[in-house]
């Protein structure tokens, strides 16, 4: 005996679940492939986490505390401390004490860090630009608001935990 058709609400829920699963599968695969592409193009010894911190510091143009950086990247303070130690060792950042509160520190990008960040961008930007050209700038413009909203919602979900 054939199964009765699903109720419209159940059918719609299953369709939304399949759509959500497909969206997240594509996002996760695209993330992995883009990280691989960028990692191979980064200057020797630089990791994506290093580049990301340098890029943020260059973009904001002002100092940040290690705690602010950890929060911005949704990582633990310990993980951020490890990344900052490596960047400081490489001469890419300066870490100074807070003159008003000796328990805090401030992180700034150094001229060498800015140069390393710029070299990294110069190495991988042609690869990313080629992907955008292949997909088509208009299609990318249409996708950006959806991806941005997804990022904002996921960022809110992480900070709500």
C-alpha cells in the first residue's frame, strides 16, 4: 500500500532541511578549498591565522588587545596568545603594555608585518580575482548579501553561547 503524501508543513520542513544541509556543505567545502588555495600562496612560514591577524590590524589601523583579537576571531585567548607570539617573533607585530593598566597589553602591526600582509595579498589576490572573473562579478554581487547575513547570524549564534 502506498504511503500517504506528507503534510505540506512536514514536506516544507524537509525541503528547508535539505536546502540548509546543501548550503552548509557548499560553505564548508568552499572554506576548505579557499584556505588550501590561500595557504599555498602565502609567504613561507605564514599561516592563515597569522595573515588574518595582520589583515585585521592593517584594516582597523589601530591597536587591539589580545582579548579583542581573540573575540574577533572566535578563538580562545590561549590560541590568540600563541598566534601573537609567533607574529611577534617574526617581527610582524609590536606588543606593548597598557600604560594605565599593567595587566593589559596592546598589539599593533609593524612595518614588517604590513609588508608581509601586502606580500600575502599580492600572492593570492590574482587567484581569487580569477575565480570571481570566472563566476562573473554580477553573480558574486548577488551572493554577497546572503553570505554576509549568514556570517552575521552565525557570529551572533557563537557569541550567544
